[in-house]
C-alpha cells in the first residue's frame, strides 16, 4: 500500500511540475510530445490523434483544466501496444480529477480496449482512497471506436466528446 501511495504521489508531482511550464513550452509539448505521429501521411487534412483529441476537449465541459500530457509521462498511465501508430492523452495535470480524453490510432482495437480497461481499473484503485467522489466518472467512462481510432472519455458528461469524435471521423 505504501508503494502504491508513493507511486501515486510521484505521478501527481510529475503532473504538477509539467503544469508549471511556460505557455510556449506547453504549446510545444502539446504539439510535439503528446502525440506520437507516424509521418507516413501525405495529406495535411488527415485527422491525427492530437487534432481529434483537441476537438473532443474543446467540445467537453470539465470541472478542472485538461491539458496534453507529454509522451514522457504517458507511460505512467498507459502501456502503449506496438499496434498504436499515433496517440494523444489529455488529463487534469494536478490529479485533482480523473477527467481525461485519450485518442489512439491503432491496427488492433482489441489490444487498445484492453489497455484502456487496465488503465481505468488502475485509476479506480488509486481514486477509491484518494478521491472516491471521482470514481463515478471512471464507472461512466465512454470508449468509442471508428475505423482505426479508439478513444476513452472520462468526464461527468461524455456525450459532447462522443459527438465531436463522430463528427470529426464522419462516423
């Protein structure tokens, strides 16, 4: 239990420090490190995980700020399978809420759904003792799929983000 609490506190400290970066640093990290792009796209109009996640974040009302999490921090929350070609993770940087929108482009949706379930279970375990009032958001998390994209939405109301996901992908 002490190791779990130490890990949770360490993760919260990392998120808190990343939230303290300057606006220019934050802009760079949200465009270059939160999204791991495979540069095989020749069309500028192609949807990326980050652009899709941004649209979903803009459409959703959160109780706290939600920002792009750097690629260095993402492994604290997800074990990204090799089948994932592109991803973007947006979370509350302080850990005060579980609110999140994460988008994954993958060739294996089942592996990503399993990864998401593992993530939700771990977050639930963390928040049951830390912020039990946040667990209901995890219980109501929405996982949506369209084509090569799988997204998880953790918020009080997931409908707006789901609609943005569908609108952006033409689902």
